[in-house]
C-alpha cells in the first residue's frame, strides 16, 4: 500500500509540473501575440495627434504637374506616419495622362489635406501642423491618426512607382513602363494591380497585405513579402520571378506565381508559432493523462482503505466490559 500511495503522490506532483509548464507556454504565447499586435498600426499611441470627423462628405479635385511617382502618405516624404482608424483610404490609380487627383472624404478633411507635386513625385499628406512629434524604439518621427467615415482617392496619372506607409485598399491600373516599382511599408488589405506591361517588376509588401497581379513582365520580377502578406501573381506572365518570404509570429505569408510558389512554412515566425502551439497541446495532454492516472490510483487506494475498514469491523474483538460479561453469563 505504501508504494501505491507514493505512486499516487508522484503522479500528482508530475501533473502539477505539466500544468505549470503549460501555463508558462500559454503566457509566452499571449505575450508574443500582444507584442506582435501593439504599436502605431494597432491605433494606440498617445503621442500621435488625432483628427476625428463625421462631417458631411464632399469631393475636391487637385490639379497636379506631370509625374510618374506616387508617395501616398509615405514616411519618406517628411518622416510622417499617417494612419487611418475605422475607415481606411480606398485608392484607385488610373493610367491616364490627364494628371489630376480627386478626393471624396469628410469635408473638413479636404481642407487639411495636402496634394503637391515635387519634381516627378505626387505627394499626399496632411498639413504639417496637424502632426505630433513621436519618439518610439529609438526613432523620432511625426504621427497622426485620422478617424473619418470615408476617404476615397482617384489619381489620374501614369504611375510607375508607388510608395505608401498607410493601411489602404488599392486598385492600380499600371502603365507601360521600363520598371514598375511598388513599396508598401504599411498594408494593402485588399489590392489589385492590373494592366502590367513592363520590362521589370520590383514589389515589397508588409503587414497583412493581400494583393493580386495581372499583366506581363518581359524581363525579371522580384516580389518580397513579410509579416502576414499573401500575394497572388498567378495571372502575371513574367520571364522569371524571384521571391523572398518571411512571416511574423502567428502570421503566414506566401507568393504564388505561374511557375513558382513560396510559403513561409520554414520561416522563424511560423516555426515559433507551431512549436508554441505543439508545446501547449503536449503539456495540456500530459497534464490530463497524469491527472486521470492520479484519480484512478486514488480510487484504488480509497477502495482498498474502505475494504480494510469493513474487514476490521467484522474482525474486531469486543472489549471486555461488565455489560458484556453479564450477557455472556446469561
């Protein structure tokens, strides 16, 4: 019996160890999930200025000089980060030689907006006075949150280079050009690039970007993705395609082309996700198994103890008392 009791207590201790290890893994998973979702793009930063509006929607046109590069709320302009809350910009780029911009948004936003042409660049931003200085991760920049009900932009120009640090939806009719370049440091939640007709393509995407490509590249194409981006280039004809794919924790990225497909199965973010989930499930399973074994062992011991108690009641010799002796003499 002593061995059985020791085995039961050993199972109890082991189950507690597995429970603690499982809890530690869950805490680490939660911490990694929180770290990967906090920051400016989560919409939480007290240092950012904020414009909040539900004013009536209007439309404003901006005349621009001939240009083929579009910097749409790009940090490369004035080291400014412009992020939209709730309603994000819907950007449509038309392959046109008319050179003008049309914005449909809340009217008070239209007065704060700056659309300028500098050399061969069309630049979108809000007036500088609306941004606050921000210091984060050892870096100084200026930040602005915009909370509006609508922000639709139509750009009429043959844009061959496109840059953005914002979160947007995109419809992009690409012009015929030597090199089509796209750099997304923010996120394209829903995007389509079509009419591609170039000698080369260079594109990079961040965040949870979802973009499809249609058209033809006579030379080499390069597509790089990270964080949680999914790019479908299966409708893009290209002589050759180079891809670079990475992902964040709990993220999954891929690039699919006509003759190549690369997924982030072997990347650090995906591996860490799988390992953490497997460890959590393993420790949970081991905890359940050891607890079941513990309770089974406890039931056996309880049955044994109960049996011994019953046997002791039957075998117990009555004590010699005066009452017992008198009964015996009678």
